[in-house]
């Protein structure tokens, strides 16, 4: 399990059809020996440590993320990696103090249309929690100078506490996210921070988890905004106590959003504890991972297919084995143009986690380990999935490994 909180650019979309499946089989065999994984940056204590972060990329190919520890005040950083002719150059955009500005930022940042960054920190701020209840922050870019502003400091009351999930930003600049604790029932919240025309921010809870059929403890994965609806996961609760996938639909009236449970995990041999972000395909199906569950109880990859009435149809695409294929995935999935799925496991392989590939062949999915993390100077323990930039490059982060065993950023070439 990751230390601390139970906690993609916009989701990649793909189409899988009968003709494409045949082509995928040939391509995956041809490319099997060509995959490479290279560490492009190794963290040290001064520039950041423990990179439990999803990554974000911009149109210029820069990479953004966070470290939980390290930086000027040992309380975490927001960083930028820029490609140059001589390799990648890292810049610390902000170092947290664990004061009013927050501390221990998990799961990365999200870019808005103007190039500003938004994220969360599980500690610092204010409120009744020991060490602070956490914050949602904005980093504003003005001519290359970044300024941090707290847009909400959690109190530990009805608004929630310990925000460790990456946030979603809509086209109007409103911010959405989840907390794993606090709220009216003490089991986490889903919130919206509305960007007012005068530049101020208004916070509201749009759902408080009850621990019943609606779930409990918002996951670490960024919620997906699709056709005006929000989709995400709660790691616990639900009908069977193993977590849920939900949909929030906007509506008018005092209750601004309608909550709908679209799937309740059943535990082994189904999934349990959905932790990472969701992936949509072009047909509206959802793909994701669970940390527990599956046939062997050590994690699974699943697919949800929409139904107009009732819960969605679910299928476990792959159950992890005890051994070299990896186990305990807690990150998001990504896809390539051929329709293959790629993800990471936090454990297994050679002991430090894996990158895996799922290939659709004749209505079945075949898993291949395309990289086993080995530890320094390679990465170790991928607590997050990967991001695919607009050039087709795959990038990810590990919390340990790299030259100094303080974490790394790697590039994966399928």
C-alpha cells in the first residue's frame, strides 16, 4: 500500500473492433522486443522526494508533477521537467512549507486552459486536524513566475479533510475533487470549487459519502468529466463493501448534482478497492484497476459497459497472479492507438512493481509484463499509472528508485 493518504491529461479514447484485434496480435508480437523503459530524471532530497504523482504534460512536451517530501522545507514540491537537446531539465516551481500553504502534495497537478496548475495537499492549511486538514491550491504562471494561492483550506468538518486526489478542472475554470475523510458522515466528500466572475472561489460539497450503497473514501484517481457528467471511484463501501464506481449528473435545484452508483464491486473473484483513475473508450466503456480482488485476491483489471437502467455490466479482464506478472495495481490505465491497454503494478515482478500490457485477442485479454522495475538506478514502486503526451510518448513516476532511491520519472516506449 502507498504511504499516507488512501488516495491524465484528459482520458485517452480508443476503439476496439474485430478487424483491429487481428492487427493488434501482429503488432504486439513484432513490438515485444522493442519496448524500452528509461529513467529520465532521478530525484534527490533537495529537488523533491517520494514522487507519488500522476503526471501532466503540455503541448510543448513539458511534464508536471508533485513530490510528497523534499524541497526547500522538506514538505513537498511541484516540479516541471523540460526537454532540451542535452536531456531533461527539472525546475521546482513551488516548495511547500506545511503552513497555511499546505504540505505533502499527493497525486500531481492539473493544467487549465491558461497554463495554470491546480492540486491538493493532504496536510497544512488550517482546521482541527493534527498538522492541518489540507488545501486545494492554484499555481499561477505569469511570464515564467509561479505564484501559489490556496483556493480552499479544509476544516475537517462537513467540507472534508486530507485531500489526496488529483483535481478536475472544467472549461469554465471550476475545480472538482474528493477527500477520503471528513464530511457529514466522516467518510469523505466530493466537492466543487466555483470560480466566481470577480476572481474569488466558492466551495460546496456536492456529495458526502455515507459508507452505505454510495460508497466511502474517495479514491486517489482524478474524476473524469465526460459530456458534463463526473465519473469516479470510492475505494470502500457499496452494496458489498468493496468499493463503487459512480456518476454525478448536473441538475437544477438545491441539490446541484445527482449521485448514481453505476457499479458495486463484490470482492474476490471480482475486484475490490478501486484506487486509480478511470479510462473511457470511444464507445463509453470504462476501464480501471483494483488493488485487491480478482481471482487471486491481489488485484484485477476490469471493464464496465453502460446500461440505461440499473448498474453497468462488469467484466474482469485480468486477475493478477502471485509472481512475476505483478500485483496490487493502484494507478490508471492508458491505451495505444492499436487498442492495447497499459498499466503499472505497485508490487510484484522482481519485487519493485511492473509495467504491464493487455492485448485483446479473440475476445480475450492477454497480459504481458513489458518492464519489471529493478530499483536503483531504475525506478521502483509505481504507485501511479502513466500519461501519454500528444506525441505518443508514455511517462510515469516511481516513489523510490532512480540514482538516489528518492524516486524517478521514466519514459516508456511501447
